C-alpha cells in the first residue's frame, strides 16, 4: 500500500487533518489585545462606578451627546459614541473598536497633562497647574469611560453569545 493511499489520496487526508482556518495574530495586535481586554478587576465595573464614571457618562451624553444628536437624528449611529439602533453583537463589536480608538485619543492626552501639571507645579506656576488639572481629569474620565464601556460590552457578549471576544473577533 502506497503512502498516498494511507493519507487518503494525494495528501488529501493530511490537508483535512490540518486546521487551515487559524490565522495567527501579529505581535502588535496581541499586545493591543492584552492591553484593551478588560482586566478581572474591571469586569464588574464597580471600580469605575465608585469613581463616578456613570455620572460623568450622564453629564457627557447630556451635553456633548445631545449636541451630536441635535439636528442629526439618524447620523448619530455613525458616531463613535453610540452603539446603534439594533443593539446586535455586530453593533456591540463596532462600538468596542470605537472605544479602543477613543481610548487611544484620550490616554496620551492624559499623560501629557500629567506631565504639564507636574512641570507647572515644579516651576511654581500654580494657575496653569489648576487649568491643566481640569484637562487631566477630563481626559482621565474619558479614558475611564471607554474602559467601563468596553467591560460592559465584553460582559454582554460573553453572557449572551458564549464565546470570548478578542480584538473584535470571537473565539470558541
């Protein structure tokens, strides 16, 4: 008996036994997944709720969110701040990607204003430090809000769908 017969023809058996659907992630994508995936202490959302993120969210959506909705009734769902009208898993995953983008915007600003506050205090410029503390707090709470939303999205998808979510993909 030839080896091709044992493999089911010309390597057909071998090809069937190898899972070709697996696509390895690039290293930067895996690092991003490790950073963005909610940590165990974030999953309950209690940390962020104790920091007042829910109140910040109500304030933000009552001011800036209202401005986005004003006059643009259906275009708000194209924004990075709204999930969408259907609340499907596809909409949740789109919103999760947008939350990553928004966090990438606010986190460097948070670091910048941390530096500016420390620099202003070191130079004795207390008035500028007070202004920078405001901008630091604003960007910190925007970052916290993105992490809070992402934890809620992961909890929702894993609770309804079952598979775990990594970088906008599901794995079983």
